[in-house]
């Protein structure tokens, strides 16, 4: 009788992408504070929004690469797609100056990104 042990595959690109996304969301929170106190805060927050959005797209790319060619689970693709939708909503709400939804959504995204990082 033999027992089969399934090894969990490691996808470092996916973990790096989730870590980068988490870091950029944290930096967005920091630059939001600067937005209220410093003259350069608006520029920094605007540039950070573009970087955060790019990090979300990179996370989706890494999830697809880990799933299809890498033979991993399709679940991270769903998570990454959800993050991209949330990031899109975040950008729209930020441009529309709706802080009552923009700020809680940012906090939610940061928490979910930490959870995704812990799972990867």
C-alpha cells in the first residue's frame, strides 16, 4: 500500500505580485494622509493610484500564469479579477471625489490583499 503525498506548488511570481499590490495599497493610504497635509500629496496620490492599478493588473497576469501554464488552481484568478474590479471602482470613486465610499473601499482592499498574500 502506497500513500500519495501531494506537494503544494510554489509560484513565486504570484506571491511577489500580491506582495507588490499590498504594498502599493498601503502606500496609497499613506499618500492619502499627505493629500490632506502637504502640497505634493495630490500628485503623489494620483501617481500611486496608477501604480496600484498596474500592480492589480500584474497580480491578474501572475494568477493566470500560475493557473494555466503552471498547473495551479484557478481560484487566484478569481481573486485577482475581483481586485481589478475593486481597483477600477476605487479609481472611479477617487476621480469623482466620493470619499465616503472611496476610503472604506480602500481599507477593504488592503485587508483582502493581506489575506490574499497570506494564502499565496
